[in-house]
C-alpha cells in the first residue's frame, strides 16, 4: 500500500451534516416555545387564583351550581368520547377496509368538525333537533327531546370530537398486517376471536389516545354547546359557561379558580389515560 493511500485512510472524516440544528439549540427553542404558549398562560391562571383566600376559593369552586356543572361537563364529555370510541372505530374500519362509491366524500366529511366554526355547528344542530327543526319535529311528538337539555349537549360533543378518534385509529388500521388475520382464520379462529386476539391489541393504544383527545376536546367545548344546551342552571349549564358568566360579572379570580379546577381534573384524567396507554404497550410488547 502506498504512502499516499495510507494518508488517505487516516484522513479525518467530515462530520455528517444534520438537517436540523444541534440538540442544544432545538431544545432551547422547544422550551422557549412551550413556555411562551403553554406555561406562561397557565402560570398567570394560577397566580390569579392565588389571590383568593382558601374560603373564597372554596366558595367559588364548590357551590352547588358549579358542582352541577362539573358533573354535567365531565359526564357528557365521557359519554361522548366513549360513544366515539365505538362508532369512530367502525367508521375508521369501513374507510380502511372497504371500497365503495363516495368513500372520499365521507372521508372528507370526517374532518368537517375541524373546519366548521363551533358556533355554526351549534346553530346547525339546533336547527335540526329543536322541536320545530327538521328532525326534532318528528321526534318531539314521540316524547324524544334532543335539544335544550343534556341530550343536546352529548350530541354536540359527539359531533365535535368524532374526528379525533377516527384520525387516530385510521393510520393504525392501515398499517396492520393482514397476514396475521389470514393466519388466524386459517387456524380456525372465528371473526370475534380474530378481532379480540389479533386486531384489538394492535389498535388499543390508538383507541385510548383517540378517547383521551376526544375527551379533552369535549371538556373545553363552548361554542357548539351553548346553542343547544338550554343553559338552565343545575340542569344543562356547562362549566365553561360558568366561567364566562363570572368573567362577565368581572369576577376574574372566581373564573380563574373554576378554570384551575377544570385544568387539574383534566390533567389527572389524562395522566390516568396515558398510564393505561403505557401499560397496554408494555403488555403488547411482553406478549410479542
């Protein structure tokens, strides 16, 4: 081997150029952006709440009217997210596994709640489901009232949170290995057994993620609900409406106190759901 080739071999290699800047710069920008968009507003919320004494804070967040709004908001959000887990999975399954006329139109309509202003959604649902609406006029004589009560709230929350489940589960179904399903069928598994032991374990984390996103979206919804809820205290009044009412009365500390409770409860529930997701992934990894 010549000395020239040896020199070429020991020549230091140039470091590979990265598309993005280094770790420290990107981490600094991420923390700055997170602090500006998330941490500073939340800190302002907590600081305003701390101006209240414990007695004033408890009076603001634990009055019977506010407690009733908590039960309604979280209960309706849970029901809407649970409903969308089931029907969102069915819709995602149909869009992934079948071909039919108008499939692209239905696929595009799934994203309609993303693009539609929430107030427009509320007005549209009210026009459909009210007693003199296109659908409500036929249901009200049967004793079925879907507007200006808790039923309307759940329907509105189902409408605005459906895309979160569908768009979370859909790519997982597209990436699922159909060979495993075919193998299970060849081994004599029924359709239910194939779904339970082959398909469901792979989509369960996505379903939990979709449930969490749909639940979080429904808890903070305001625009589409106030038009169809009836907004009757102790009956059909959601917590965001309580907060808006306190702001209109210039009770800023009381509004931030209720918002802080909502924030804390939502955070705890999301932690629980994320813990379930991690457990499901570990369980799936251990079985594989």
